[in-house]
C-alpha cells in the first residue's frame, strides 16, 4: 500500500486518516450540493440561467473541499499536500472537484426525477380510479330510483318510503369524496346488505340472498364499491328473468396469498357481453393491482352464472 503523497513508504495511521478524512470532507459538503440542486434545478427552459450558478457552486465546493484538505494535512503532517502551496493545491484539485460536484448534482436530479415520476403515476392512478368510481355512482343511483318509480306507480307509498330511506343511507356513503380506494371487506359487505335490502323490497320473497363468508377475511382490504356491480349484474340477468325464487350467494375466502370473492346465482347463466358495472370493475382491478387481480365470469354449479374476483390478500 502506498503511503501519503504518492510515496512507496508503508502506510501509517496518519496517511490512512488523511485519505479517509479527505473523502469525509467531501461527504460533509454533499448536502450543500443537494440543496443547490433543489434550489436551482437544471431544466431545459432554465439551463442557460442556472448553469453559471452551478459553475460558481462547483468552484466554491472545490475551494471548501481543498481548503479542508489543507487544514487536515497541516494538522496531521505539519505541511501542505504534496508539498505544494495552498493556491497550487486548490487549482490542482479544481478539475476533479468540479467533476465530483456535477456527479453529485446528477445523482440529486436523478432522485428528484424518479420521485416526481412516481408521484405523477400515483396521482394519475388515483384520478383514474376516482373517475371509474364516479361512473358507477350515477349508474347505481339511476337503477335504484327506477326501482322506486315502479313501486310509486303501484301506489305503494309505504314501501316506496322504506326504499327511499334505505337509498338515502347508501347515498350518504357513496357520495362522500373522502372515501378511500380500499375498505375492509366487512364494510363492503354491509353496503351490499343495504343494497339487497332495497332489492328485497322490490322483489319481495323472490330474492333469497345467502352469505358464505369466512370470518377470517372480514378485515381484508377490497376496492370500495366492488361487490355491488357484481350483485346488480346477477339480479339483472338472474332474478329479473325468472318468476320463481332466485338464489343469490356471496362467497368470500382466502386461497394462499389471494382473496377470492364470488357472486353466484341460479338464473339462466352468464349473459353475453358486459355492462358498465363489470367493465368498470375490471378496469379498477387492473389499475389497483395490475396482473395480480382479475374478474372471471362463468357458469355456476347451480346452472346460473358466477362472477369471481381474485385479488391480493392484504389488510
């Protein structure tokens, strides 16, 4: 190992402190470079104005670094580095110090651009999810009001009043702007029960909802307003096309790292094509979880349709 000043003498503790301490001085000055990068970011539209600022910053960085090196060398060896004078040492280290300054500045800009890109992606995803949910709200409200209209035409004001009260409770939740993107499964199931209470008033004893939910998954996080479109689809293509009682079964269980939700009916089977609710649900799942979540439609064991949602299990 070479000793101090490029000699081939054995390294001493002083030479080791010199080599390490010199780079430690650079590390101490690095936050100032990061501050300069945040205060005067180099962008295409401001490059001509701010590049001179950073050239001056690089000179000051070099003076501070080499000045600290002079003090350290004097304290350790009672001489300047390489036997050169103070100004000579500063000018000798200026090119390398300038390169270090702009290398640190480049790292700072890379970190900032990465964080800004991540934030933009997050904001874009949140805006997209909000827009998708806003599409569902008018759709849900229109269908509910249409059901109430049918009851009013039949002059059953007591039933219509009960439906409006139920709908009012649901709308207070749906229309809140501070709703999170995900809610506990237990909360989502409570909302579905409220929705089914309205539909049971509409269809009387023809609707037989059944919940087969593993209590261990009630705290699992699911997208807000996830199950209602699936339930509505089952009612529209199952119950609405039958005159006898219809089974509607909602299942929830955990399979490994996945949460599996299923809405099953015993109607005539899967419908051709997808409505607003199902297509919207697919897009929300893709935006939130990517390829880790999916919505599948198929024929149930009861002969009707089954909509199955699989998404990552987390609380």
